[in-house]
C-alpha cells in the first residue's frame, strides 16, 4: 500500500521537498535568466529601451499573476484529491481548469491592448520611452493569450508530484526565446531588425512553443486530461473549487504588480536611469532568490498531498526544514550581493548612474529575504489547506498596506534608498505575521 502512496507522502521529508524545490528552482532560474538575456540585448540598444521594458515588468506580473493564481487554486484542489487517491476528480478538475485559463488569457490580452498608452503614461513613461513601450507591448500582450494553458499545466504536474517536467518545459521556452532574441532584435542573418519589438515577438513565439509542449505532456504522455464526463454543471462545480483558492491567490498576485507599478512611478521621479536600474536590479534579485521562490512553490503540493493523506507529522517536519532553509539561504544572499553586485551589474550596462542606483537596491533588499521566504512557505501552506484568506491578507498587507506607503514616506525623508528600506520592513512584518497565523491554522486543521 505504501508503494502506491502519492509521491510526496512517503520517504524523508527533506527529500520530498527538495525533489520538488530543485527542479522548480532550475526552471525559475532559466526563466529569470532568460529575462536577463532580454535585458542584456535590449541594454545594447540604450537606456531608454531598457527603461521601456522595465515599465513592462509589473504589467507582465499582472498577466502571470492571474494565471498563476488559477494555478494555485488548481494545485490546491488537485493535490488534496491526489493525496486522497481520487483519480477521476483529478482529471476532471484539471481539464476544467484549462478552459478557465483560456478565458482568462483572452480577457487579459484584450484589456491590455486597449490600455497601453493610458496605463504606461500613468506609470511614468515619457516621450522618450513611450514609443518603445508601445512597440514592445503591442506585440507582447498577445503572449497572455497563450500563457494560461502551460502555466496551469505546470501546476497540474506539480500537484501530481512531478517538478522535473515543468522545469524542462520552462527551460525549453526560455531557450527558444533566448535564441530568437538577437535575430529579431538586431536583424541577424537577414531577419528584420525590430529592436524592442523583436524581443516581444521572441517572447510570444516561445510562449506558443511552451503551450504545445505542455499539451503534449498532459494529453499524450501523462493522460491527465479527459474528454468525457463533462457538463456545464460539473464545469461550474470545478471552477468553484478552483476559484475558492484561486481568486484570493489572484488578488494576492495582482496586488504585487499594482504595488510594483506604484513604486515604479515613484522611482521614475528620480529619472529614466533610475527606472532602468530598478528593472535591472529587480531581475537580478529574482535570480538570486530563486531557491526561496522555488521553496515557496514546492510547499503547496507537499502540504496538499500530506494534508489529503492526513499525515500531520510530515507537515510539522516539512515546515521546520523549509523555514531553516529559508533563513540560512537568506544569509548567503546578503553576503553574495554585498561582494558581487557591482561586478554583476557591469555585465549588463556601462551607465554609471544605472549601476550606482541599482547597487543601492541590491545592498539593502537582501536583509528582508529570510522573512519573505517564511511568508512564502506559510502562504503556500494556507492555500494547500484550502484556507486562502490568511495568504491573501498577508500578501496585501505586505505590499499595498505596508510597503507602498512606507516607500513614499521614506523616499521623501531618506531619498532613493528609502524605497528599499521600506521593502525590507514590509518583508519582516509579513514573515512575523505569517508564522504566528500559520501556527493557529495548523492547530485547527490538525484537530
């Protein structure tokens, strides 16, 4: 019987978590590395073009935040059914989630295309960067139409305890994008020289490739989708279960880019070089904390399967292992960026103002990483328990209630560095609140 148990409910706790975390880290690493490749090539065009893509960064998180929220809801429901051994419900909900993803992608694409100039004008794009923003986003938004299916598909695979395949799919997409970038941006070997529009087109093409590869895995290889037993009633029932966790997760995910957009507007008051620095440093930060991001992502399927199987001792041990890992890794990040940030930034730009401003961010922000990791672990656990309210409340409080107001206040009194001191304090707040709330929720679900 133990041999047939769901993958994450047996064996050493550390092995179960690491088996999910490390492949996810690799996939995230490749994806973020791809963003840095974009930044490298676009940086060769000039800081205005780099600033234009930096403006697009929070908007990308809106599209991704919606489909990732649906993925969170899907993973929460599926991992519990998998832990309980209900294969029929797994296939049905997985299929219905895909339909929901397509609908969400179409809405995001339509709204995005109709609001480019007004939205990015509010974010601070000026006459220097706005033409590049429009050139980039007019093409880039079409990727949102195709983003939902592979993102949801990866959530389905992870809920099933398979983290390697999603990482391989992400890596495949990133490689396609990175290879196409110089051909379409600079017009290599007879391709049209499209500038920032070429970077956007490369991104869309890679997303389409990602979509078809994901469908092959889900339908042909793993048989995780089904074409039978569907009705409008069953589809609505599935959507309700997914959206019970998915809608709060979407709200949490959307708060982050909204907050980022507000901070980007604040950063833009320091000049377009500051915006370029903020976007570049943000990509480097994402690269450095990749293991913390993967750890938070690995928590949900691990907790969901073990909660569904009623193995509460594994939940206790899993939380202890994850929290210790987050804190020790955060210390490594502080040291690494202290000694290496100047060298890393010099690879992407030779603009001294951009490097100086980006270093301020990279030297201050790591002091909050450990607390951010704790909050991520707790939020993943809340969603896996089917208790999305704490995760949503903590995420909204951290970003919109604490970070943004403090960023504006501290910037007024402390200047540019005050923005990032505010971020550290917001992360400390989130981590402390999350761990207290987690203990209370765990007592409830374990009884």
